[in-house]
C-alpha cells in the first residue's frame, strides 16, 4: 500500500485511519512550504473560489443579523456545489461527498440543514485552502483558523469576477446565497447556480486572470524576499511549452534562487526517507497476519524486512549528506542510522504507535492495524492515475504537481487533460 506524504492532486486522499506521521508532520509542512510557499493543498481554482465565497457570504449575512460561522457557510456552499455536480462527467476528484450526497434532494438543501456538521464530508475542500487564502491575499487573517478570516479587497474582487456572469432569479449569486443563508431564497437548484459553483466548470476568464496574478505575487504572509511560488509556477508552465524535462542535476532556469532548488532537493530526499520508513513498517505489518500476532524485536527478520531496513538506512544517509538544517528531519534520519537493526526497529515502531506499537520487546498491533491479507487487498484495489502528466524530479514535493494542475485549470485546459477522449496524442 502506497503511503503519501501530502495531499495529492488530483484528489488523492489518504485514509485518516491509516495516516502515519512518525512525528514528522512539521518537517513535511516545512519542506512543502519551501518548495511552493502558501499553496496549501490547492490544485484547482474552484477550491479557492468556493472557500473565499463562503467567507464573504458569511460576513454579509452576519451584518444582516444572521448568526453563522464562516466554516458552516463555506461547508454548506461547497456541499451544494458538489451535489449539483453529481452524475456529470468524471471530475478527477474535484467533487467530494458523492456517497454522502447521493439521494439528497433540493428540499434537503435548506441552509439550516446543509450547514449541519454531519451533512457533508468531514474533510471538505475548504481545508486545503486555509493556508492559501491569506497567502494569496484573498483574506485578512486575524489567526490561523478559517472562522477568523475576513474577505480582503482582492478577495472581494476575485469573488465578484467569478460570479459576475451568473444571476439566479435575476439576483446576483452572492446576494442570492446570502438570502439562502438567511432562509429567504426561493430555489437554490438552478442552472445558473450550478454553472457558478460547480467544481467541474472553470472560472470565468477575468477571475482566472486575477487568481493567476495573485499566484505569481510573493507570499502575502511569509514575507519572503524572493518569489518562490511565482518561480515554481513559471517552471511548471514552461513544461507545457517545450521546456526540457528537469532532473536534480540540472536546475530549471525558471527557478531563480539556487537555494530554492537546494531546498526542493533536500525535501525530496527527506520524503524518500519517510517513504522508506513507511515501506518498512508495512512490511513488518505483513509479517503479522492478524492483530493477535506479535513479533519479537530481536527475532529473525524476513528478507523483505531486511531489504526495507537497508533501503531506509541508505535514504537517511543520502538526506543527511546534504547538510540541510531541518531539525526534525535530521533527528529522524540520524535515528535510522544509529545502532543495529533492533535499535532502528524499536525507534521506528515507537514513533508509529498507531498501526504498530511496542510492548516490551514485542511489536504488536495498534488500533489502526490491518495485517497482511488486508494490506494486499488494499494494494490491489488502488486505481491507475487518471491521466498522464509530466515527469518531475524524483520524490519532489506534491505541491509541484498540484501547481501543474492548477496552471492547467487557470488556462481552461483541465477538463481536456482529465477527459482526453477523441483528442490527438500529446507530444
């Protein structure tokens, strides 16, 4: 079973139950942020639009006396957008909650019902935008929580541009959604509302241009002197216009700061080390057919586990040779090199504790344990990639791939790439 170290686009979500952090979440965030600052988990434009729209509609409704939170409004609008998109062409992961929203009717979409905590998914697309909205300057952030956001002038301009072509019962989309939140809307299920909100339709050109401009501006929150996000965006865009395939031995000319490339390389080597640790833990789990089985920490190790141990040590050594200053990543990599195999296993399983855990000198099942048979079933059930995309340097931050998809969306080409039926092959 493949364990991912970030939220991937298009739309690959790791089960919460099976997530292993190994105490490395801060390092993962730091390396992703060094690669593409302020992008969060965004990979298509409607994510950003729906979240910003939720903030704006909640603010307006609040000024009219309605007691609502921005999170509840954004979740309800997103649920409405996804429900209206069910049954349409394959969206490559852009529509959430298909199972939960199936069977819902227009009558279910009263705001007081659609805003209930369990009406929609527990991980809405909005969550991928919490870091991106303030970084892009679309909201002013009094804190890191979504409910603390207020729509900025740029955010207002972006939402207005996205909604301008659409009217519901002769009323603008923003105003009509405010009325919906206040219980005053006649009907929310209209063609115009669907066209405005659907995650499967591109934003109007003016809104796409505004978002592209914000994307290429320096991070509004980080205060960095260079423009890493803009450089990364120009690089991924260049791959669609004949730029040569990049590798770790050749920095793309679009990456203007050499330290940016060095940080991306260090991140890749860290992600490879983390992935090797996941593989080792999964192979240990395969040695335990059921949750009642256990392994002695100093017992005879299978060839598969021994190979995984050797690979982990090698990856950790490669990362440390780069001399990067990311503290937690360095501590972890050193732990994977010090002592014998038993010492490494003890430290690694001790960091897990969720799927495998230590009990004295034995490795035993944790609360999220699957075992050999179920692991193999999960692996067989994985789907192939939706569509071929460019090859990127090995183990690079997932945000580079997400930026590629976002660029396609901003150029109005995402649907063509996700559904390349009857098209000529790309070269």
